[in-house]
C-alpha cells in the first residue's frame, strides 16, 4: 500500500525540491490550500527551517541548512516506515543513465539558443530526444508511487511540458514554468533528498 506523506513534510519537501518558490507555487506542488501551505511555511520559519526573502518586489521561500537536514530526517523515517529504501535506490540507479540523456539534450538546447553550440540543434530534434525519457519516467514513477504517493505527477508534468514545447520552446528549459528541465531537476532532487544523498 502506498504511503501518504503528512502535510507539513510535503510543504517542507516542496520548498526543498523547488529551491526557491512562492507559497502559491508550493501549494500547487503539494496540492494543499494556499492558506494551509502558508501556515506550515510560517511554522517552519519560526523553527528556523525555512526563510522568506524578497528582491525587487519578488519574494519566495527556501529552506535553511537546518531545514534541509530536518527534511532529510523526516524523509528517511518515512522511507524506512514504508519499507521502500531498496525500491527507491533501485529507481535512482535506473534514473541516472536517463538523467544523462535529459541533461545532454537540455544543455545542447540551451547552447543552441545562445548560438554557441558546436553543432546546430533543432527544437524538433530536442523534443525527439526527450520522448524516450518521458516514457521511462512513467515506469519509474509507477515504481515509486507503489510505495510513496508523493512521487505522483512527475510524468504528467514532464509530458505536458514536452507537448507545449512544440509550440513554445521555453517549455524545454525555461525556469519560469514547469518546463521539461525543471520537472526533471525536481525529480532528481526529490530522489536525492529522499535517500539523503548529495549530487
């Protein structure tokens, strides 16, 4: 049976995987109401686990080092309670070779956009390179959600970005949206945080 993560842990973890985000974005990622999400963020801030910062009218939440450590402890406890450590380690092992493909495709596209790539890369070719990883992601997510429900949604988000990239290239590597690169980066961070590893 898939284990459900408590709301306070979901919020702390979303702040970790997103890196820096508004309460609205964190609420969207967790599926919790924004008011509840904000409450958990304020509680985390009071404990020294999260911090809010703003610049030029743009503000967001991020975790402190203490918050990252607490999040990893909570995730480790959840992982062991679910008996899923081995399963997540196996997924990470199978994820890493595909991660190399996605990273290479996104880097090549970013270089092409800047006009400094060694070889010309088209949007169509980049989308084609990302289609197989999208299929692999569906299978990896199914393996993860069999144990931990909070891993749901990565494939849906990645596939949606890939479809949108056909009309708007920013959906490949844009940082202002749920782009292919952003979703993939979050999953990598999710796996690393869950297992208490570093990149």
